[in-house]
């Protein structure tokens, strides 16, 4: 393990908004895991996303499907990195949405308002 990995953890695989959108169109649809707070989620999220705040994730891992790709998302992509890292360490196949919901919205992709 190199010094960077020891200091900051293993690198997290990332996808940009357009790559995530393409994955969502495929038959084996990944789970979008939104780790923002409920009020942020209600303000706009990716349709079909599951919302678990980052602070609750460790105690709610059993709610996530084993064997299914998971894409972590937050507002800017910074909170979703530690979430993705936690899931990687728990054995999940996971990606981080680079740039978060800001990048998703900048790409003019659909946003759902309200609760899931």
C-alpha cells in the first residue's frame, strides 16, 4: 500500500454524470445512494435514488443490496467519497458521482423534487 492510500484510503472509482445516466438506461440498473440530508434530497435528486444520510450509513448497510452496483451521490461529490469508501471496505461494488448533484444538474439531466 503506498503512502497516499495509507493517509487517505484507497482511491474511489468515479463516474461522471453522463456515464451514470448511461448506466441508469441499462437493464441491470445500479442503485443510486444519495447521502445528503433529507431536506437536500427533497430539494432535488436522481429519480429512484435511495436516501441515507452519510452519518447514518454505517448503521444502515444492511438496507443495501449485495451484488448490485451502487453509485454514491451528494451535492458536490465530497460527502459521497467517504460513503463510497465505506461501502468499498464492506465489499460492495461502488462508484462516486464526480461533482455530485451539481454536475448532474449542469449536464441538464432530470431531477426529481420531493421525497423518493
